[in-house]
C-alpha cells in the first residue's frame, strides 16, 4: 500500500494519510503506542494497537515529484 505526499508535509499530515489508507483497519491503530523514528535509510513509523501489538511498518522514499512515497507494510 502506497501514498505520495509533498516534501514539506508535516508528520501530522503523514499520520492522517496512513490512517486514511488503512481504512477500517486504521481504527485499531493507537497514536500513543505508534511511533515515528529515524533510520539510516530515512524515516519510518511503527503502527501499533493500544496493547502494543504491531499492526504494520511504514517507510518513506524520495519520489520523482519532489516529495516522498510512503509504503505501508501490514503485519
């Protein structure tokens, strides 16, 4: 699952797009248990339920349109 977003978008915009892409499954994701973090490759996000169970991982890559492509991998 992918979505493109502008380079200057803030994390709140990214979070909203992630939840929108997940649709009904996004209701299980808890913002307090989930987190964004930096890696050697860039920025990633772990999506977790209230109890801490992992729902998925998101990561970003540069796209051709001066922005980023975020990929969501559900577990």
